[in-house]
């Protein structure tokens, strides 16, 4: 029997609602696989944690995450007005999310832009652009660059307010994420798009030097170098040309959200954040406080994060594939939730009903 401890960080907004559906799926997976057991530990994280404990990332949550084999995280954050009730350094992104990444050095962020032809109607792109569907893996460096660099604000000698933020990488940080990207490319189509801005940024010059060095260890992988602004354009005009894309932190933040736009919603984009010893899995979308508690948020991204966890942390590749197919089958059967579809486009169902239908479809699939 394989026993896995999973820390559940439901978070804020729609986080608890979509997390309930993820738990349904995990319990079914446990039922279907007699040699697997999940120990699920619900803990506070984000704004909800701050209002209850005074800390966005409380010590009890840190301990639960330390002890877990993997972390499943919901959405965090509040509306702009509600966020003002929390001190700046304890607001969820600064006080919880970035410390989580630092604590476990989750340097590799995986965001699949996966859109089979059968559900291409969600995309705002034309059918001829989508073609036979999209299957892109965006790999983003997650713990370096501008987001984690030294920051300073103040007033200069002329009385003018200023801000200074440092973009910093060392070669080891770059090499580890580039190596991951080559390894993923080698298992897929053996084409790696390296996204950079070396015509302006010296950080990209170093980045590209490391790419060339690592490429020598992967002679069967073709490297295609492309400027980040051109990549943004091509993601709209010809996204099917991409298979694996690798980039630094800020570029990855922006382009992966653009990938969500291509899908039609970040609600269709789960993600994995992997470190050397521990990983966490989360939806790419926000906490959507405007629809929290209404039961209309689609749990696809949250359940997809479970699929990534099954594959990447627990080695359950076939069950992960089954889960992806189960989720797609719900859309293919003509169901959706109000946050993703308008009246008349699909039969609109609740968050819980979508989770139920995914479980029904998964239960019918053969166990590996």
C-alpha cells in the first residue's frame, strides 16, 4: 500500500468550492486503486488564514506542507477593496504564495495549454487557427528574476518618488529550469522554443548562453529561439507550431496567462510547481470573489491540477490520463458551467454537478 500525505490549501474566493470537487476525485481515485491511500490535511492559507490567525501562511500550515508528499492549493486573493483590510506584507500573494515558493524552491512551473479539437469552441481563435487542437507545455522559471529580486521604494534628492526592482539570475538557476525543459521536450516532440529578450536584456543574453550549453547534452532536441514579443504574436496567429516553451519568470507569467486566453479561460488551465523535493499544484486562475459562493465556477483547472499531481508526484500516469479524458468527456457531452459558457452554448450546470459528472465518467474507465 502506498500512502500519500496531501496538504489541502483551499484558499479564498472560489477556492473552497473547487477544492471540494478535487477532494471528490481524490477519494474516487483511492477507491479505484486498492494499493493507494491519500491522507488529506485541510489547512488555512491566504486571506482566510490571515483573518483567522493573523498570518497568511501560518506555522500550522507550514508544518502540514513540510510533512506532505504533495500540496494541492486552491485560489487565493480578495477584491481590491477587501485586500486593503490586510497589511501589505500579509496580503495573500506576498504573505503566502511567494513564501510557499521560496520554502520549497518550486523553480519549475508547468502550465499546459491543452485544447482538443472537440472543445475548441471555447477558444476565441478561429477554427482554422486551432486546427486539430493544441497541446502546448509552457515551462516557467518560478523563483527568480524580477519578482524575487531586491526591491526599494523611496523619495530621491529632488523630492521625486521612485521605485527600484532588480532582475537577477545566476547560471545555476537558469541551468536547472533549462534542463527540465529539455527533458520534457525529449519525451514529447523534441522541439523546444526558448523565449527570451536578448536584444534588450542582458539577463536574456546569459539565459541564451546556458541554453546553448545545455543543448549539447540533448542533441536530439531542436531549439528554436524566439523573442518574447514575437512569441506573444505567434501564440495568437499560429499556436500549433509550439510544443514546449521555456522562459524566465515574468515572461512566463504573461505568456501563460495569454495561453489561458487562447483556451478561452484560465479556468481551463491547471498548473504544477515543482521543486527538488516537493511540489504544489494549483489552478492558474484567480479567486473570482465576485462569483464566490454561487456554485457556478468550473472546477476543471482544480481537478486538472489533481491529474498533474497524480502523474508528477505519485507516478500514476494512466489514472492521470483517465482523469483528463473524464473532464473532456463532460464538455463533449454538452455540459458546462455559467462562468465558462453563455446561455445556449451548453447545458449549464453547477460546480458540484461538474465534479459529479467527472467522477461518473472516471468510474467507468478501466483501472490500469
